[in-house]
């Protein structure tokens, strides 16, 4: 599953976002999935986790931010049609991509760092 923001439609990302005050990681995962994907979070897992801490300079705000990102791998239990895309509730797109196509996509660089670790567990599922 990849999503893309309306402002950057050619840069797919793994769905996600921040944890709001009072939220657990599980609650934030379900909320972000609803916002960025727009379909039921019908999953099993998580099976794999990857944490990545990186710095980021926000030119538009003249600020340096530290991102502590946690990526999780789930098995989606609903019907999947590879290549299917739809508009998400935030005005961007969401859709299913074949694992073999991932290296050819211009995936958000910070998210790309997580993909090899997440996919390494697929043989165990």
C-alpha cells in the first residue's frame, strides 16, 4: 500500500503520520490509515518493525526537525487488486503496488530506508 499527497503526486509514501497527544502507536496507525488510505484497517500483525531517526531541515520554516519514525508491516486481510488506485480522504491518492515494482518507484527517501527491513520478514509469514 502506498499513498501520495495531493501536493506531491509523483512521490509515493508508506501511509503514516504523527502520534497525537493521548494516542497510542496503535491508535495513531489506525487513524493515519483512515486519513491517508480511506479503507478499513482489516489487518493481521504487525509482523515487522523498523525505527528510523533522522534530521530534516524545513526550508519553508527555517527550522531543523528530528523525525523519530516507526514503520510497521501488516498483512491486509481484505481484497487487493494490484495497480488499483483511488482518491484518499486528504485529496491525494492511495493504492496497491506489487512488491517487484517498488525499486522503480520514486518512493519518499525516508520511507525507502524502511522497506528492505520490512520486506525481509515476508519469507517468514
